[in-house]
C-alpha cells in the first residue's frame, strides 16, 4: 500500500526536519521515517474501520426504529443499508479484526463524528437511490460504498481535522491513502468471505528498501549534491532559493544517482510536483529548470549513467490545497521555525531530564 509517492513525501518532510531540528542522529531519523510510513498504513486500516463503524451505528438505528414501529404500529424501517453485503464482509474481515485488536484508537471514541456522517449519508441522493433500488446484489452494495466514500469521506474537512488531532501524520497522508481505500473496496470479492486480502503495508521489500536507501543517500551525500547545485546554478539566482527547494533538489539528485532504473524524467516530474505542494509558488518552475540542468551536467561528466529523454508536458496532479500541517511547513520557511519530529522531541525531553539529574 505504501507507494513511492508517499515515500517521497515522507522523505521530503523528514529531511527538512532533520536539518532544522539540530539533533542530527541518523538512527533516530531512520526510525522516524519507518514510523511515519507505518502510521500511513494504520490510517488505511482505520478508514476501512470507519465503514464498519457507520454500519454498526446504522444497525443500532434500525433496531431502535424497529422497536418504535412495533410499539406504535408504524412502518418497519429498511434494513438494506444496515446489512449492506460489502460492509458485512468487511466487518468480518480477519485482517481488519486483527488490526483492531492491536490498536488503542477506535471509532467508538469518535461517536459524534460517526453519527454525523450517518446523518449525511441518509440525506444523500446516493443513499436514497440505493434504498429505492430493488437490486440487492453484492455488486450494488459494494458500489454504493465506493460512491459514499468518494462523496462524503474523501473530501471531508471535519474528518481531516479529527484525524490530525489523533495523529500529526494522518492529515498529510489521507489524500494518498484514500486512493488505496477505494482500490480495496473495488477489489473485494464475496467468494473470499472473511479471508479477503487487504493491501499489504508494502508491495514488496524493494519499496521498503527504496525508502531507506533514498533517505540515507540524501543525508550522507548532502555536501556533494549541493556542490552539483552550485556548479549548475549560474543561470539561476541560487542565493534566493528557499531552503525547502534545496532539500527537494537534494533528494531528487539522490534518486537520480542511486536508482538506475528510474528514468530522469520521472524523478524530475515527481519532485517538481512536491515543490508546488510544499514550497513557494515559483518553486515548481525553478526546480524544474535546475534539475534539468543538474541532470545534463551529471550525464555529460559521466557521473550519471542515464539518458536524458524528452519530457512531455505533465498535467498537474489533482491535489487538495495545502493542509494545516503543510502550511506550518511553508510558514517555517519564512519564519525559520524549527519543525520537530516525534523522536527529536523525545530526545530533547530526555536531555533535559539528564541535566536536571546532573
């Protein structure tokens, strides 16, 4: 599930934090990288659990409405959504149940949000059409949840705020993780029952190795990579470059030189997109030109054994506006604010404790 787009995002964040925090401990930084990636996988499971929590709340509502109907002689409520076939299969999924047993957080702690989401679902046109439809197939049930997720969960500011309160990592991760939740819903097959496979944390060991190798190369070869930037920046105002831009280009150079199978054009496009997301409005164009010049310099001097292919115009990625956490990173570029990782904060606290004991 953790793909290279998400890995690149995490490495940009943690490389910037590594230099800003002052405590430049490589082991701690690597632990923080792996921890932050694991939190993305936790979010994937947690969002699947949200579907289960909504289903259970709807079941409770049906039970209450049924009791009222029996007592007052009214119309019996529909049980169709409360026993949606896809949601029931997800509720019984062994992998998701195993995950829930290991977590302290659950949607039971956020019942107000779950109930609010249920109200939004019940008021939606997708829900009304579903209840009115006589088709009771598994495919219809599964497709309903794909629609509901896209319409009411994928773009939900209240949910974004709630997730950020629960974990600093999650608000940054959600946009990417949403795509994997939708992919999972689409892949569910009733024949697999409770043994339906969820997406693995990593597609393979190669992706996990990619994260560690890229981060290490970025940090350990920083001086050399920054020399490459300086040597190729004669036509650019390098002195006015935002520090986040330096970090992004440093990672891009590390990727070009460390991974021979990744085309230069792919690397440049990925980091231009990240510059647009994390840095200043002009950063995308600046980094595009700089990385192209750096790549040509590295190829011409024999330091990079790749070909420079023509890069087609890439349509900008459809992403939401910067989240609060991203805005804090951008503000830090202007104010010199120190972005602190969880491990850095722990180390500072331990150091203060040691001083007091001394």
